[in-house]
């Protein structure tokens, strides 16, 4: 786990598939999820994200949990399993992208990547409005932030032809920012978003 950048402290090594089996048996149990989170155990916190009820999640809970993030996998699992389903999460993208803490800032872009992946009802404009947030985040040299910025940009650019063009334009803007992180984000995003596989899929879907 440490080789993949996952914090090995308070970790038992339980796999995600096994955690999903446990979560399916437990069902949504908000009180249980809060106890699991309070345990501080790595896998228990991921399980908490699978069992917490998004309808009962408050802004206070989101703020408390995001401050506890100490590993990219917990951050991403909470975003995918829970936060993206909470109505106020869209607002948190802009807020958290301005925060200094590495994993809080990562959460902003991981959430945006999840929205681009799963929120089929979101209008293109919601993503285009957040392109300046991506441009701003691209200058952060910290590994877990820059990878999340890249993830968000690529996922947005794969939604449809309109957002593909917007993401490519944003990547080219980032390319001129000068920082090493920005150049890496732009090059990686452009390679995928202008690539034959993505362009063929978008043309077919269109």
C-alpha cells in the first residue's frame, strides 16, 4: 500500500471488494458510519463512506471528514461513495479548491472528476464555470493535488464534444502557465483528450 502512496497507518489491508460486501450487508446506517469514521481505522473510514446516508450528511460532517483525510484512496472513495451524492457538494468544489491543506484541495478536484464521471444531469455550463478553478489548481506542485486536477480535466473532456473542446482549450491555457505541474497536467490531458480513442468515442456518441 505504501508503494502506491497509501498511508499504511491504522490499516488492516482489507480490500475494496470485501469492504463493498460488508457495506451491502450493512446497508445505509448513518449512525454506524459516524462511529466507523471516529475509529480512525483506514478501512473503517472507507466503509463509513459506503454506509453513510447522503441525505443526512451535513456541511459540518463534510468539513469534519475532509479535515481527517490523510490518504488519497480515502479521499477518492469518500468522494465517489458519498460526497458526490450530497446536494451541497458542487459548492464545495470552489471552496475546497482554495484551501491550503493538500488532501482538502485534492478533494475539490476529485469531486469534480466524480461529477464529470457520474452526474449525467449536470449541464455543460456547470463544468465550464469551474475551468478557472482547474487553471488555478494546475500550478500546485504537490503530487496528490496535481493528479486530481489532471483527473478532473480529463474526465470533463471525455463527457461530450462540447466539453472536450473546452477541456482542450483549458489544457492549452495551462500549458503556458510555466510551472512543472501545469506542464505535466496539460501534456497528459492533451494526449488523452486529443487522442484517437476519445475522439472516436465522442464522435460516435454525438
